[in-house]
C-alpha cells in the first residue's frame, strides 16, 4: 500500500494547486476585460475539452496503466499555468484553459483506476475511494482561501508561476514513486468483489442513465463555481469567495471523516447524498432564512457522501478489466455537467436563480438512480448479494 500513500500525497498537492485557482480565475478574467457571458464560456470550454481526454484515458489506462497518465497530466497542467501567468487578453486565457481541460482529463480516471486495482476486497475498495475523497477535500478546504491570499499578496502572475512550478515538481515525484501493480489485486480476488457479469467474460455495460447523477452533481457544482465569484471582484470579495469555497470543502471533510458510513450500501449513500444536495440548493434558490455559509456547509456534506459512494457503486457494477473505461465515463459525465452548469448559469441568471436549475437536475437524477443503480443490483445473482 506504499503506492497508495504516495498517490494520496501527490493528489493532495495537485488538488490543492488546482482548487487554489477557483476564487481567482474569474477576477483574473475580469481584470483582462472579460464579460460574465465570456467567463461562462471559458468555464464551459474547460469542461468540454475534458471529453476527448476522458475518451483517450479510458482505453489508455486499461492498456498502459495509470502512472504515465498521472505524471504527464500533472506536468502539462504545470506548464500551462506558467503560460497562463503571461496572458494579456481574455482570448489567450480561453485558449489556455481549453488546453488545460484536455490535459487534466487524464488525472482523475487514472488515479481512481489505480486505487481500485490495488484493493483486495470490496470493503477495501470503498475505503480507498473514501481516502481519495478525504485527501481531495482536505486539499480543497484551505486552497481557495490560500489562492485568494496569494493573489492579494503577490498578484495574479506570480501566483500562477508558483502554482505551476509546484505542479511540475509533483509530476517529477510521481514518476519516481507511483507504481502500477503488475497484477491487479482486485483481479486476484475476483470472487470477492467482481460483479456477476464478470464471470461472463467481463463484457458488462453500465447503463447510460446511471451517469445522469454525476452529470447533475457536476452541473450544480459548475453553477456554484460560476455564481460565487461573481459576488465581488475586489480583493476583499476574493477572500470572502475563497472562504465560502473552503466552507463547502469543510462540509465534505466532515462526512468523509465518518468512516462508519462505508458500512452503508453504496447505493443508499449515493441516493441520500443526492437528495440532501438537492435540498441544499433549493434552500439557496428560495433564499431560505439561513446564512449562506450554513447552506454551503450542507452542500459540502452531501458531496462528501456522494463522491466516494458513487465511485464504489460503479466499481460494484463493473468488472475489473474495465475500471479505466468506467472511471473515464464517470469523468466524461462530470465534464459534461461542468460544461452545462456555467453555460446555463450565464444565460438564465437574469430570469431565474441558477441554483433552482441545480435543484431540478439533481432531483431528476435522484429519481432515475433506483432503476439503474439500485434495482439492478438487487436483481443480480446471489453472488452479488453477498458483497
């Protein structure tokens, strides 16, 4: 499990680096003269260019392993940040963010597939996925506020230079310390964790509609990422936005720390987390008589339940020789939702609260989930019932 420890360390640094940009990209684009609609387009294209990278990653990871894709993704993202520090107009920033979306598309499916293949049991797979979510959340608790603080102290260009070099150093370390297992432990322990369909040659296909939930979750996250920075473009506003993003991450940290939740079925956790997230966004849209910070904390708690549970549910429904493609499709779903979220928010915010759109898509996905993630599992063979 030494590889898992190193992977968690690199994930922490990488996610800290990337989340530190959340509260500063929108003010940076505004400082270059970008309009809100242009910012929505930039955020949407960043997610849209994930798609070809996700497609390549799905088959590439299953064939060549995860290590190469993790290292190259981190290295490419670091170089792009160095170039981003030198942009002088919004179109240059748009081009770099689009390329960055493609480069970073390999990171998440590669890390998730590597963790899944290192597990020797279904319970260990759930714990490794929860550990990944915990590391991700720990990094994102302080990074938005840290990013805003960096810009306030040293300016946009210097902050991007610093973040870029950190990513490049992390990429070099990942080449030295991350190793793909020669034989995936999960495959060796197939009777314990494989779905029944794997016995038929591993040709199972996860229903497309099961991916409606990650699309909805990332769409709502994209709306939140678009709306919060627009509260203010001043230095004080950036600090407040960074703190609000950190509150979301802190909420996720709370539920991810509740390790006993891993004993609840992945389907139940996923469904309940989706309903809680929808309720939180409805509260924001309806301007519930609660401070915004409380509702954002609940948003984070719900996400802390959903992400590891959804990954575990997909593992349960997928044979191990398709983990790369499974997590690639998950990343594609996140990318589609993250593209739609800012685009929708940018065009409807003068008509209706974008947070109400988040509520609608999440409730729709939650209504679909039992038919493709719950009933399907319960109708599986007795072998699946033992997991």
